């Protein structure tokens, strides 16, 4: 037998009171004289026997009343034989962002209320009871700890940007039973029961020996305005022009009318844009903010909403790096075209180094955003090897052929890089007939061009063909269907191939409105990724390029701590799984001893955390089958310990106390009647 409140057993000493009264009867006897004493002896014997029986019954009834009342307050528990014996309780406390919202009553947050309820479960249990505490930061704990330790962990629990599904909790509980070689356990769940996060994963079958006690702490109103996402239309920031920033603002809840919310865009803590957005009920609004960033280096971009109801998801963060100059290596067999020389001038934001194609093997290609092989008539093994190595390391190359001496030899060397071939030069006059307007090189270039603009004419070109494995994208296509400018993704890099020389005798592409913007974007999109927005609790890696063969470990710096995240080599860089270890939103730096310029990343909330609608009792019960589920069964401020699989006896003890009281009352009334009759 176990007792929920064993200290009440001390009051069992009160049983001595009726015993003392019985042993030391302080009542004074009064002598009555009878006129005839013939039957005195028989009356005396009869009176003594009946009085003795009545006294013992009265004593037992009083002892029963006191003992039953003491046991009722101590609340005894008998474990059912079928339930199995277990002294292990599992607590899951949801400490996600949504638990930071204030509860309906009072100033306590939902997390504070959940921690308070969990502490009551611990404090009302036996001192020998072991616990395992599961949280969003540690959803797979398996080591049982005593009461004192779990209370310390509950006091130290803080809000985390991570989320945990109910299927993960069930998996953790199943593993705990397996690891501890037990078949039964009580699992207490303290959560706002957010449907979007708890039910996001497929159901995992719970063990039948587990009893789940669900304690909900939730809001009555679930109206919320939050950032769904935000992103730049272009993969790089162009310092010469406005950069369109697409913003998606969503709203969940049951309000009757549109709600207007103000939004600000801050760059390095300075307000750059502000506007008011009308958000209808339970919908998403898409807006575009033109943003100008003309200073070089890393920038912290924050979008902020003024939403008073729920504010943990009112900020969306992005980091972006801009370059003051774009480095280009322009290699040629002879003199460079004056058009490309003029296009690559510092005035247009380029830092250009000129050279001969024969020097490609001695150049440090990793220092350049783009390598141009300009007006080449042939390819040799050394050039092809340098190009292949550069592509494997994530570099970008632009090949512009002219007067190819031996087309077959040229194709043979080119095929060692990718299955790409050029046909004999076609001198039939044609023009560019179609453009891939959604390609990253053209996305905003075409939009800014005048309507009905005449596309460039092409007087001669080399017809390009490629195998299926080449992954060819025709950025610009001729009217005859041949690619004019094609892109190939090879290794970690990009290879661009232009079908026509950059001279007026070959066409007027070099003079068109397309040439310079495309050349600029080829450079800007090469090399390291420059825009980061990571979601906490997300396994998608952050790719950081490395030009050094010595791959040292990346560290995450920020939030007053330094962490080494999971990471793995990938191509010419490293995949860093930052979302797995970061528990708070904000800005962080990825630092590496081999990289001079650390990478700045932004960490945001999981948007599932912003949808506050709770799951229903039926949904939770269905997900936890075949385990038993007790949904807010206990109406008091906290759970009453380890009740599942046990039989509550306190109610029966109250009944026995009432029975004892009734017996005592009956005996006292009967004694009075007997005295009256005797008198």
C-alpha cells in the first residue's frame, strides 16, 4: 500500500483518545436503594454483560471513525495486480515559443503555469519516485532522476525556439520503457496542445502499458498576425539598384474584420522602410518592399510587426552580404574585346584582372567571382583541367568561342568537362527569339526593359547541343531553337557558354540592354552564398564554401554562447546544421579558423508555432492509441500523483468513517433508552 500524503498518518495517534476514555471512565456513579433485593444478583450479572458489549462496540466504532478519517486524508493507494509495478513517471513540459504567451487568468505565462502544475505532480509523489523530464530542448532523455533533481530542472526551464511533435513524445516514452526494462509508466503532458506542431508528424503507436495524463494550458482566443516568410527575389544583393524584398504576412484566428498592422524594415538597426498592411481573417497577404543597400559587408535585416496580442513571432530576420567590387579574371588568346573591357570597368563595380589563357594553370582562380575564357579558338588539356577543378570547387566560368581551329578537337576536350558539343559555325543571320525570364540572370532584367523591345540580332553563331546529363538551361535561345546563352551546373560550380563572339561582326548582343546586367549577375551569383534565413528546429544545412583543403571546425557564436554544430564536408565547402543546435532566435556568426570573414546567419521561428489553434481531445486520444488517455481528469490545481493503474481508497475511508459515526450514534441513543427503561 502507498500513501499520497503519508504525513497525515501521524494524526493516527488520535486513536488513543477513545481508548483512554474507555479505560478511564471518569463518570461518577450514583447509588440507588431498592426496597426488595431478591433479584439483585441476576440483574447485576445481566447489566454487566450488556454494558461490556455496548462499551466495546462503542470503542470500536470510535476507533473506526478516527482511523478511517486519518486514512482518508492520507489517501492510500493499492496497485492493481494487472497494472505491473513501476516507480517511474515521465513528464513532458512543452517549452516552445507559443508557451511564452500570458495565460487567460493572471500574469503568468503558459510555461510558468505548466511548470507549476508539473512541480505539484513531483512534490505530491513519494520521495522514492523517479522521474524523466522531456522538453523541446531534450526530447529524448532516458535517465531517471530523483525528485530534487527534476525540480531543479523544472525551475531552470526556459522558452526555446524548438518544437516537438506528439509522435516524438510517444517515441521517447516507448524508448524509455524499453531502456528501463519496464512495461508500465505514467506520462504527464503539460502543453498548450498546439495542433500545428503536435500533429505535424505521422502517428507512432504507443505502448498499451502507458497512461497519458494530458494537462492543457491554453488561450481562449487564438487570433495572431505573424510573418509567414520573407525573401529577396534575387539570390544576391545588387548595390546599384533597389532589391525587391517579398514579404508574406499571415493571420490565424476568428476575428470578424480585416486587421491593419504596421510593419518596419530595419537594416543594421536603422529603419529603411515602413508601411501598413491590411490582413483579412485566416489568410496570407503578399507584399513587396523595395530595399536599397549600398554599403559593402554583412548586414542584419529585420522585419518587425506591431502585433500586441502575440509578439514572439513579430520579427523575421535575414542576413545579406554585399560586395563593393566583383572580381573577374578575363583570359584571352590575344587582345581583349574593347566591349568586354569597357563592361568590366571599375565604374560598373568590377575589379578585373587581364591575362593570357596559357596562364590559367598558375592563377589562383578561387579569388575571382567569375573567370572568362574570352575569344578562344581551342582548348588544351591544361585549360580543361583548370576549368574542371574550378567547377568542382564552386567557381563560375564563361566560355566565349571565336574562330575555332579544329571543332572536333575542341569538342573532345569540352566533353571531358560535360557532354557539350559545338557544330560548325552557322553564318545565317538570325536573332534571339526567346528568353527564360524566370532565370536568376534575367528575372528583374526583363521586367525593367521597355515593352516590345527588339531582341538582339545574331549574324553568326556556333550551334550548341548537349546530352541529358549536362543539365542544360537555355537562358537565351535563337529563333532557330539553338541556345545562344546556356548554363550548365557542373560539380559545385556553373559553366556558361555563349554561342557567338562579342563583336559587332557577330551581332549586336554586346550593345544591347541585356549584356551588362547578365554579366554583372554572373559575377554576383558566383562563389559564396550571401543571403541566409534559417528556421530553428530545421535540419536544412547552411552551406559555407571553403577554398582551403584544411577543413577546420565551424563554431556558432551568439546569444552569449559558443556551440559546435553538426557539420559535414560537401563539395568545395561544409554543410553546417545550425538549426539543430540553436534554441533561440536571433543573429549568429559561423566562425572558422580557415576563413577570415565569418558568415552571419539569421535564425527565425518555425511558422507552425504561430498557428495557435489547439488540438481536440479526440485527435489526441486517437493519436495515442492503444494507451489510456486521461484528459484534464483531475480538476484540482495539479495532478494527484501516480493514480493510474491503482485503486483510490480515500472515498471508501470516508464511507467507513461515516459508518463508524453512525454506529456510535446508534449505541449512544440505545444506551439512553435502556437507562430510561431501567429507571
